[in-house]
C-alpha cells in the first residue's frame, strides 16, 4: 500500500475552542481545553490523543480476531494518559496505559494467544505515538482475567 495523506482542518471558534473538520462527509467535532484555559465544551487535545490510541488498538484487536472468524464483541477500551512536566518543566504526556476489555471470556476465542502476540504491531497510531511516549497495553477478557499486560 502506498503513502496516504490525511488532512484535518481546525478553525478557532473562541479562545481554545476549535471546530475540527475531517472531510465533507463527517460531522464537525469541537475540541476545547478544560478550565481555566478553555471552557471544556469538547475533548481536549490529550483526550483526543487517548481516543486515537484506544480506537486504533481496538480496531487492530478486532481485525486480528475477525481474521480467525472470532467474535469478541462488545469490545471496550480505557486509555489513561499521565500528564506532567518533563525535565525542561514543560507539560507533556509522559506515559499512557490502554486497557482493552473483550466482551467474551478467553475460552470462547480461538487463536487468542497468536492474536495477542501480534495485533499491536498493526496499530498505526499506537506504533507511531509509542515512538515518543511509552504506551502499556493490557487486555482482559469478560471475566476480568488479564490476558496480556
């Protein structure tokens, strides 16, 4: 597959609130910084980063399982970002933890060990972001059994 250009346009609405346009066919998404900078009328850039990582990991896990005709639904993913100051005193995302929850018990899924060993490598966003921010990925089944940490 060749390279692809993805374009997003952000237009300031007020202070730190921006409308984000992805293309003509998608609804506009509003982002905003929390108070005291913004008014919190939309997700912050850090929340959007968390959503992008979690969404891509969920997609990759679902795709990998479906390749083996497995049905793990409904999937759920929680992403936490530790935000703090770096050595220069600037606010940064220092690390992230993504926890994926399968909708079924591990016993119901075939090829699970193989899938868990490779799905992260296909996640475009996590592999890209992970080059600069440590990202820990955990997977639990519907019974709360930790399958990957």
